[in-house]
């Protein structure tokens, strides 16, 4: 996953709000990007494992090479799909979610595929380039809304903040719709148990 510096978002953000402090603007961009990713599931990570064992705990992002291949700063947002040999696994029968990034398997399985959304961590200095290339307007609108709502700041303007919050939510909806259309298998569905009736 390619990444760009958070500072690359600042010129666009400056067209929306005039804040003299770059570090305050950068914090707002990271916070808005995390919220954008959480609400839209626009960024995905797939972890494939040849075998997992009963009572084994797997860290989906923390134990993968994702943060080693990039400049770090990403964490699991939501587990969207857990499969073995192409078949969906059932939560609480096949595995437990211990936390957002940890899956505890309840039996031995092979050919395991885990799909999760990823979000930037607080204090990230780099963000995935997909956010910059495709969703910069939405992320910057969210950051502008956060900055304009800061109490006692010279740049505070609640009326304009509401406008940017609406723009942010519209972009989140577009991103979520795109994600569902681009990869419908990632919308989480817990498998239905089959009941057998004997007559």
C-alpha cells in the first residue's frame, strides 16, 4: 500500500479553512481520515494463512507485514470476512474476536483468508495514497469541520463547519457505496445455520 505524507493534504485543506498552525491541521487530517475510513471501509487488508491451529490467536494487521511494508500508522478498523477454503466461518463457533485486531481460533483450519478494513492510527505521519488520490475532498472536508468547531479558536465558525460536515458525510456515503459495489463479498455476513428436519 503506497503512502503519502499528511502534509500533502494541507494545500487542499487551506482552501477550506485558514489555520496558521500546520501541526493542528495535520492532526485534524489524520483524525478525519480515521473517521472516513471507519465509516466507509474504503481501505481493505487481506491476510492469508496456510494453517491456523486450535487456540491460536492471530493479529490481523499487527502481526502482518502491512506496517512493515509501509511507513506504519495503520490499524484494524473492522473484521469483514473470515473464511477457510473459500467457505465463511462462523463467529463464536469457529473463532472469537478478542479485540479489533485479534482473532482466536477455536479449531484447526487450513487456507484461511481474513479481510478487514484498515484505519490510520492517531499521530500517523503518512496516509494511504488511495485517500489522497480518490477521497482527498472528503477527508479535507472532515478536517475543516473539526477545525472550524474548535472552541475559542480564531478560525472557529460553526455555520461553515456544518457545511463541511455535510460534505464529509456525502463523500463517506460515496466511498461506502463504491466499496460495496467494488467488493460485495466484503460486506460482513454471518453464515446461517442449516437446520435439518427429520420426518
